[in-house]
């Protein structure tokens, strides 16, 4: 029996031990601002989002939600309407003390349940393709689809998470009514396996990127195991990873290849569309 979006969202919230709801009043919006400041520790002149902007977004009917344990805000998500039928999910974050509790999943399923009755069919957002756990979360647990590689999309952010690295991003589309997404929200994530004979377009040797070949119908693009730690320990190597992923994954997507998913062993699995299929 198919689970409704509201039931799936409620189940995810219970599993995470939180209550997720919309927030719109100034004190709670200020709490969202402080939470994002705690997570990202940004340049004071360039916060991820301001209280005033969130106030305007909610007044205009857009989406700001919070995940609460009791009265304590432990996660939040901000999104706004884009082109017809599309919502852009601008930012979502979870308190470090709640890491590993699936609060992010509860926030996304609440967002989906909120968006569907408002005529939204696609929720889009961007994420850093070097962050392996986010790649699996977005492409596997949520069954979103990577559609575009965006080099240095936000420019320099200079915060605790991004450091001084370029802000390359993958744009994903989450087709929130699709059967594959329904299954993922009901607890069956998208699984992807490494195809036999797949060509390594970007590999790793002793945590260092190694360029391979871009030729072949199925290709593998490695992501670093822990880019956040690497940025602090060896910023130069972290930048090498950024350029290598841009040159491989970015090039493949620009040429019309598609990301089939992210294997939990650390590979983007990329397939080329046969010419006769794309005609």
C-alpha cells in the first residue's frame, strides 16, 4: 500500500525524534538564522540567509521550516517558488549535535508533503559534489536526479564548511511525485551498482585523484572520502580534487551524460545516452 506524503513525513520525523513544522514569526526566524550561523560560521558580511529575507519569503507564501526537539530548533530548511511547478530549496542545515539522526531526511519529506498540494512537481537544489555523504543522501536516499554541473556557483563563501575553495555545485531535480521518489520516501532508496566493464574516469590512489579515461558507455567518477577534513588538513589536495571532479563529472554532464546514482563505496556512476536514444 502506498504511503501518503504526509504519512511518510510524519514517520520520518518520529524516526528522527523531532517535530517538523513551518516557521514564520520573527523569534523563530531569528533562531533559524542563528542555527545556520552555528553550522556554517560564515563571513559576517555574507550570511547564508538573513532573518529579514526569510520574513519576506514567508510573507510571500514561500517555505521555511524548522525541526524541533521540544522547544529547541535543531534543523531548518528554506525554499522559494521558481518557475511554474518548481520550488528551489535554497538551504537546509542540521545542528551538529543531531548528526546521524536523519533530521535532514525528516526536513526534506516535510518539504515534499508541503509542496505537492501547492502544485509543485519538482524541488531543485544544489550540493557540493565532493561531499560523499550528501551525494548518497540526495541521489540515493531521496532518489533525486543530477541535471547540471555548476562551476563556482556561489563564488567565494569563505565559511567553515566551504573554506576558501571554489563553490562548484551539482544541481538536482527531485521529481516529488515520481514512483522512484515515492519508493525512496517510503524507505526504499535508489540502488546503483557499478556496471561490468565500467571505465574509471576519475579514480583515487592514496586519497589523491587520478584522472582516467572519458571514453565508454559507463564511467565511474570518484569522490574523496572526507572532503571537509581534507580541506582543513591539506587545502592544496582538496583543491586538486575540486578541479579533477570538475574536469571529469562536469565535462561528462556537459556532453549529455547522466548520473545514474552514487554508489556507497564512493563512485558516481555515469552513463552516456546512446545516440539513437537521444535522437
